[in-house]
């Protein structure tokens, strides 16, 4: 008998998998304990619809990430920093500051953990930072650090 597992069952499979088990095991153990349900046409259609929905959601997220990558790549993010003698900063420009600047100036919410700052930014200048938007979608963020007036 084919059943759809509702929970992880040791030795059979993970939740959401379609497995073939003996009739007695399914009727006397799995189904009464609500660990599985019989794989009828309705259940199979429901499973197929859920999978299509999941794939559609992934495609939408991927498209949004690609659009965001293109939008951010066209921007120049300017951060004004106060410096001491010799042009050295009192601190450094962090991913959090860059993320906040993107949100305040352009209305783009970007998680600071996605911005990769390889070494601390402690001098004025122009920087190209890598941003990881999605699993395999990365982009460039143009950062310009100038002196606070």
C-alpha cells in the first residue's frame, strides 16, 4: 500500500514522502497513529499542488532577488564619515551602516549579513562590495566614503 507520511518515521522516510509499505503496517500502525495517510488520488493531487506552489514561490523569490541586485548595482551609496588627522576614521564603515543608508536614502531593505565587507573600511574612497542576494545570485554594491562636513 502506498502512503503519504505525515511525520518522520524511522526506517520508512521523512515527512511528506510517498512510500510503499505493507498493508498491515499501514492499517494497524501508521494510519491509526496519524503518522501517514493512504495515498488516494485526492492526496496525490494535493501533494502535487503543494510542490507546484513551492516551486512557484522559489521562482518569485529568485526574480525579486535578481531585480534587487540590478537596482542596487546601479546606485552609488554615499556614506559620510568623520576622520581625524591623516584621514583615518575613528571607527570603520560597517555593513550595518551601509544597510541603514540604503534604507533611509533609497527605501531598499537589505540585511546587513548579506553585505560582504572583507576588510574594515577605514579610509576615504570608492569601494565595490559583494552582496549575496540569494543562493546563487550575487551583485556589486558601489560605496563611496566621503568626509563629513
